[in-house]
């Protein structure tokens, strides 16, 4: 049986144009789906009676195959995403987010990440939150960013824990919450111990009283970790703490 990938996408594009779904139409355009069929339209041979899961596996294998052109691989991935395959939706969002084989387009990244995020793909939820937090592909929306960071972290994405912790330390559209941020940042650093930025953020939590009161010792420890990994602001914080410590002890600053 011949799966007429491009024919179905051309029909879907025409239907989307009639419905005013500009983002899907643009996805088609950027993945080589014109309003009419190409001279040699993309097709895939499949077995009669395959389940959706078997069909998806066949198409994913076709994308990776040596005999598949890059243009046809993009069409097959778009086809899978259009059919509702969550990981293909995430992959398509990623391609648009970082310009992998297609034009960089964060509005389309939001569109496809959003579809995958609704289906529970934790990485898509985290990346979608990043786009809302930074105002990429549309207006910034701190509340929506926090919502998707929370969903992603609860789904087990530790990167989202680090991002959510950053939001709470920096107060980006939300009240500072150093106590909760410290919990999230420690979870992130348990798996990513060499992140200078997250050591710095955790130090800020302790400096502002993550445990109910300030802890200069723990703040100094994580400022030092961040400084050792090249964080310039952490170095300044260490020098400031050293000056404050000398002042408390009544010692003059070094010559």
C-alpha cells in the first residue's frame, strides 16, 4: 500500500488556509508543502492493516533512512506531527526553535511545542515555557511560563526545575521565593553539578534566607563553586562577602 504523504498534506494545507490556520500553512510552506503536488510527490510504502503505532515506527525509520532526502524527511515529520504524534510535534517545534534544517521561527516553535506539551511531553513543556518567559515567538507571559515549567518539572524534567528556580530567584513576573527556589535548584544541581549559573542562583537563595534566615556560609560555598566555573558576578559576590566579614571583625581591608 502506498501512503500518499504529500498529497494528504497538500489537502491539509488547503483546508488550513480555508480555516485561517496561518501557522499550519506556514509550517507546510517551510517544509516544502506547496498548494499543489510536486512533480514527484513524497510517498511511503507500508503494509495493509498496520496499526497507528506500526505506521509511526515505519515513518520514523523512513526519516532516518539513507535513501530518504532531507526534503522528504521534513515532509514525513510534518505528516506525523499533523497526525498527532507527540514526539514528532516536539521535534518539529525544536527544528523551528533552533533553525534545524528549516527557517528559524519561534512562533511556529510555540505552535508545535504547544501541541506536544498538551500531550505531556516534558521537554516540550520546558521549551515552551522558555519561549513564553523570554518573549520569543510572541509576547512574554510569565504566568504561562510558570505553568509549563511546573508541568514539566512534575513530569520529571530536571531542566525545568532549574529554569523554574531561576524564575523564582530573579522574580521574573512572580514574587521572589528563595525557599522553594533552593529546593528546585538543588534538584537541578544534583544532576548538573557544573552549572555556574545555578550555583550562583542557589548562593543568592542562601544569601537572602532560603532556610528562613540568611546563611553566609552556604552562600559563600555556592558563590565559590560558581566562581570556580567562571561566573564573574559570583567572584564579585565573594569579594563583597570577604569585605563584610573583615568589617565585622574590625580588620582593615588588604593593602
